[in-house]
């Protein structure tokens, strides 16, 4: 849409950027994907995906495989991570604890950190239990305001950070950001999560199996600084959330607190 000066409206710029990012993520996650798969995974029309792929190819971020009609990322995508600080210390420290908790309770446990306006899975134990529908590998993301780990993050992060995150999400009209709009004007949910020390999400909508699972999440701190969240994921049909909370929350909190203590003390995974 053009304004009176013939310039593209900000909303269209945001939409185009969002689509470009979605395409790049689809290719990066797939490693080597067909155009039809890119269109499906990014959730955009095929002709639009073709135009974006052409642009990314021209910029050198992706390339077409010589013998196949598939696209893959190039080494240039690594420049996008310049300045990024990895949470490898969190993963290394938390790993033995989430494995132990998973074996104890039976349900999968995940660790997630914030990446932009989404929560990204850094590690999980889905592959260690039969009580799961999908093995969520590191890199899987969910909308910040549409998952239990994201709600926990919003509740416990610094006020200025929360304000900036909610403001940014409010600029993008998507189902995953609708709750963010409500949180902007009503901090009741934020205050309740902070008071309770956890957040719950019934019948998760943004997973590989929408509506099939529910989750409970608690924050993880390092020397008082929020660095991520830990969640337990259950089958929605197998147990009510209140029942799961009463049964698993104390163990989940204790595990997150132990991870936080070891991080603050500089304990490595080898010393655990």
C-alpha cells in the first residue's frame, strides 16, 4: 500500500520483512529444501516465496543446488549471528538436570530462551521418553506471548525489556501476538505469573501438534538475571493442568533453581 507520497506504508514494510525472515528460517532449518516446501513452511504464497528466494539468492544468503531444484543456506548467513552470545553454558549446566527430571516424572522437559519476539528451544528431553508426540530439536520456536515459557519470560524480565517487547509485538498483527496486545493494557496476567512463580498454557496452539499438549514453565535465573525458562510438557488429554501443576511444579521449580545456583557458582556440566 502506498501513501500520498508514493512510499510503501510501514505495515507493508513490516510484512515483507517478516516474510523474508520466515523464508530464510525455513531454508536454514531444512538445510536443503524445495520451493514448495519453503512456501509451506514459511506460510506464504508460492509466487511470493519465489520472489523472496530470488532476492536472498542475489544477496548471497542462500544458493540453489547445482543438480537439484533445492535451496540451501550459504556461509554468509553466519554473519547474521555476529554479536550474538550463545547460551551454551545454560544448556551444558541444565542438561543433566532435565534428563534426571524427565526420567523421574516421565514427561519431556525443555529449556528455552528468548530470540526476538519468540522463545527458542535450546534443549529438550523429548527423545528420551515415549510420552511425546514430536521430538523438538534445538531451534524450534514459539510466539513469545503464545507459550508458557514466553509468558514466564515476559513476567520476570525487566520492565523496560517487557515494554519494548510488547510494543514490538503490537506492531505485527498476528494470532501469536493477540495476547501481547491485551498484556499491554492489562498487567493482571503478568502480575499473577510473577506472584505464582510459574505460567501454564493449556492445549498449546503453536506446536507441531496443535491442541494436543499443555505445558507449565518456570523461570531460570543466573545471579538474579533472567536467562530463560524451563517447561514440562504433558498430553492435554491425559491430565488436567491443575493436576499436573500440583504434581510436578515443586520438582520443576527445584530443578530450575538448582540450575540457577550452579550457573551462578560457575559449575560446569563435567563437575555435576
